[in-house]
C-alpha cells in the first residue's frame, strides 16, 4: 500500500512540477564546506555552507532545471561545488553534492537528505477579534480578544436578563493551541478553555470559538458547566418584544395666556 501511495505522489510530482520554494534543512551528517541549508525561491537557489565554526552563504544563482530536478554549480578557482536536487516527498528532497578539484582531477560525491522548514505559525493572531453567541441559553454571551505587548487578554460578557453584564478582562495563557482564562467577578469565578476552529487562511483568523466553562459561586458553592459556541463578528438578534403597557406622560405647554395639559401615550 505504501509503495502505491509513493508511486502516486511521485507521478503527481513529476507530472505537475515540484514546489521547491522555501527553506530546506540538512538532516544528514556534514563536514567542511557541506551545505547545511538551502534557500530556494522559484528558480533561484542560495546554499549556506559550514566552514569550520563559520556559516557562509554562497551567491544566489538561477538554477538549471533538468526534468523535475535542479542543477547548479559554484566555482572557487580550482575547486567547484555542484548540487543536484531531486524531490522525494512534499517536504523532503535528496541533494547530491559533487566537489570537483580540477587541479587534482578528483571528484568527491555525497548524498544528503533535506527537509522543508515549516514556517512559524502564530496561533495567537488567529484568535484576535470579537465573538458572539446567538443562543439565548449561553452563560457567556460574547467575548473580545486583544493582544497587548505580546500577551492575549480576553474581555467577557455574561448573559443578563435585559442586557449583557461585563465579566471583566482576564489574561489568557496559550497551551496546546487553546486559551485558558479565569474571570473573577465579586463572588463568581468563571474558568474557561477556548478552542478555535473553522480557520480562514484568507485573513489568518478563526471563524468560530468553542468555550468550555465552569462557573462557581463562592458563597453557595454552586457550579455550572457549559459548552458554548461563538461566532466571529456581530450576530444579529431578533428585536425584543415590548410587553409593558403604555405609560402616560404629562407635559405642560403654554399657549398664549392659557395653560393646557396634554397627555401623550408613549412606549
């Protein structure tokens, strides 16, 4: 089965071209003047080699494409460094190195395995923004997440009878790609774990959040656990139905020499 999958991957790679762009790290044993890193952008390549205790970046050059492989050489007088790069998988390449000494008429050949260096992902940025719940049964109605000096702070609102009540602002800790926070409001302690999902690569943000909360009243020792779904941005709620009776408002107007009392019904 593995052989079939590898064959399919290689077929796709050779049929549609391999994406070499990125930074590649040497995972094999190296010695003097061997490449420890390759920086490839489209067709340009720049090897970074190790010379004793020094790290030296060679000149960036346009590579020669041979089929689906890259080929390039760097000359240093009577010494020449030649690299032939072949794809293995999406994140692995094979680099064949040839050191050619023209004065000695000697060629040394080595083979290295390079892996793609994945870009650093800033999970914090994905959480930033405002989120609301459309459910009338959610204990937490909305939250706002902001970054200040590299730290995340979460402001929360608790569902009230007539309007949302602020819980305050709490510092969040990022652990296992989740935010962990605790709000303290008088005798109420609310602990929450926030998980983001439905990632949007266009703006590098989560579309939705899931809150697993635990509320505890210090006086009564009553606890409440709830899982809440929040959506990024404003959530439209249906207008609240007015149930109270019309109130009579008396206003006094003066028309000429006569005072007239007017009653206006209003809601």
